[in-house]
């Protein structure tokens, strides 16, 4: 084990390096605090009563733990004129995210497969043109999309949002699968062809079973993106069909009544829970998605 | 490379051979319509006198003249410039520092990385909400410091039109610097260990090894990190809405919020389309050369 350490640059030797190690951990620990403090503040504020918030400071811990703010954020806080809390909007987000994630992932998978394993003339150009869609500022499509949704009778509905997220998620999902399939040997596909398997047969029986990691990365990426989206939600939905991010913003930025910071914080945590859960359970895949988002695989 | 045994023409085989194209075509058509078609529509509207409703009479660059004569647009551009340069610079600095520190064979590296990166899983609305609470002058950081004995400590950036833009930088750096760290760490891990060993044998100090050997190797990682962060910065909309609402007044407006306000609140479609087109042009100037070089490398 000692011998292996030589490849690091800071090597353990003597007092000086012990001090360096201590400094190293001190800095790393400080940054851990930096990233964690907002989370701690969020949780502790959500467990306080308003009176306690007014008396204490950001970092003072709740004296008596109260779940009132959570209950209120969940089903009685007012979002606009409606006072059912975040609950109905959580369902909107789920009803939006689940189909949009599944659709965009499935289409991305078959697209990536066709573009890499059955290369036809112009495949690279088609890929480049599709890929560009992943980088456009969505402001440039907001106006025509709003009109198109209106024409399709989908304006202000959850199915409308599913369409929007599926269409604009395609570029990313195609990119992820293409990068994955580029690394899959063509020999497997050719061997299956010799055995008489066709386009879909190879896809479902050979390629898909080996792309589980790519599927997981893509699903997690898409879920995080779609769940956390605010722009499409605020531009294309009204009131009852708002996703949870929009509802959260409405709760927090409402100008009427007493500012209930504990309810705001509880609502923020509720809205963040699904993606946080995914991150905690499948963090490694999330990170892979992030680095795949950096264009290269 | 569909290679089927040579045989006579049969419709089934013809179909089989065309399948990849048949499968890709509808998706490509979707992309053509929803990306390129929509961009064309927006760009065209920016050349028309459209107001509340779109009209299709070509009138040249009048909307661009109006856009560039709008003081609020200058505020948005200036804010974007301040925000993105600080956001990119600070996130990169924190990212590279943390990546180098984490690369020193740290125990519990996985746990620490998880802590650094979790903000990336949050919505910018959540980030904005929590920072808005922590930075609010009444009960937030200011109160904390005063209670701690600094009676005259004042931190009112959130409601100060000169400084509110920096609160956006604070929150955005908190959310995204871990991402920069992850990209740099992946880059560091791909540096050949032999190079490091050779440098150590030559008696090069760790500092010198990093500045003169490792960081130059990481040049492509720097480039892609800058581009990803710039891309995030130009698109930033949610965080502005949640943290400052573009205010006080329109002091923290950015192009994305400007466009949204003109399109959906003020119903000036022409100006909104012109601002969206300007945003697209900016992104194209940054992304297209980058994509081109990346794709050429992998092709």
C-alpha cells in the first residue's frame, strides 16, 4: 500500500507533509461546510415556528421540533388563489416527468443506435444538426412553442409540457446513447446480422440489454432536468397545471400576508426531495451524466 | 454498414435495409420543426412590427433598433457580463482548487465529492429560495453577524440595486462550483501517472508540477468547463426569478428574464424575438466552433 502512494504528488514524508495533510483536510472540510450550511439552514428553519425564527438566527437550531410548516407546505399553503399546498403540483410534476423521461429516453436510445450501428450516408450530419438543439437558449423557441401548443389544444396542460420536454430532451438523450454505442463493438452487430437478426431484433435482444448503464445515466439526467425545469413550466402552464417548481416560486414570492419562512423552506425541501433522493441513491450515475453533458462521453 | 447476403430484390429486404433511415427520419423531422423551424419563426418575427399578436410584414431591423435603444436591455447585457465573468472565474477557481486537493489520495473522497456536488441536483428555484432567505437583511446573515457581536454589520446586497447582481453570483457559484470540480477531477484522473512520477523523480515540487505540467495538459478541460459554465450563465433565468425577481426594479435583469418579460408580460413580441435572437447568436458564437472541434476529434 505504501509503495502505491508514490504516484500522488503530495507524499507522506516527515512533519512538513503531516502539516500539509492537516491543512488539506482543513480546506476540504471548510468547503464541505460551505456546501452544507444552506441545507442545514433550510432543514432547521423548516422545523421552527415563526416566533422562533423571529427570535433566533439562521444557525440557531430549533428548540422544539415542529412539523407544522411541513404540513402547511404540503397541503394548505396558498399558491395563487388555491390553498392546497404543494401536493397537487407535485402530482403535476410526476405526471409530467415520468412520461417525458420515458419517451425521450426510449427515442434517444433508438436514435443513437440507428445513427451509430447502422451508419447511413449523412448520419453524422443528422447527428450534428440534432445535437445543436441541446444548446440553444430556449428563449428562442418560447414564442412559436406557445403558439403551437395553442394550435394543438395543449396550451396550459400537462400533456403539453410532456411534449415540450420530450422534444427538447431528444438532443441530449440521443447524444448520451450515441456516445455509449460508439464504444460498443460493431462486430457484435455484424455477427447478429449474419445470424439473420434485423434492425429491431438486434436492438431489443442484443443492444438494449447491454446499455443498462447508459439507460440509467440518461433517465437520471432527464429526470433531474425535467423535474427542475422552471422556464417551460412558467411559460406554458397556468395555475392548476403548474409543475412544482413554479408553485414553489409562487409560494415564496407571494406578496400577500405574513412571510412564512418556515413554510418556504419546507416547500423548497419537498420540491427538491425527488431529485435529491435520486442523487443520493444513484450519485455515481448522476455524475456520469454531468460529464456526458460536457459533450464528450 | 448493413451487409446482407447478395440476392434478388424483395420488398421486405428493401424495407429492412431502409429501417435505420425510417426510424431516424421522424425524429430528425421533429428536430427540424421544433428547433430550426421555430428559430426561423422567431428570427422572422424579430424583423416584423409584431406587438401583442404576431404579424408577418417584413420591416427590417426596426425591432433591433428599439431593442438597442432600450435602457433595460443594456442593464441586462451589463448584468450578464458581470454575472458570467465572476461566476465563471470563481467557479473555475474553486473547481480546480478542490479537484487538486481531492486528487491527493484523500480518505472519504467519495463522501466529500457527494457533498460538493449535491447542489447540482437541486432546482435553481430551490437554490434561489434558500439563498434569498439566508441573505435577506432582516433575519438572515446580517442578523446572525449582529447577534454574534458585530453590531454594525450590514449586508443588504439583496435589496441594493448596485449589489444585488452579486447575490446571484454567490448563489450560482454555490450551486455550480462542484460541477467544475467534477470536470477538473475527471481531467486530473486522466493525466498519465508516469508523467507525475517522472516529475517527482526529477525533484520537481508539487506546486511546480501542477503549474508547469498538469494544468497545461488540462487545457481542453479548461476550455470545455468555461463553455459549459458560460452556457449556464447565458441561459440563467430561474435563479434570477427566484432570488431577486430581476429586481430591485430591473437592476438584476438578464437577457433571459428580459426576453420573458417582453414576451409574456409586456406583449412586445418583436422586441422579445429580437432579444431571443441576440441570445441565440451569442450561444452560436461560443458553441458552434466548440462542437465543430469536438465532433471532428471523435469522428
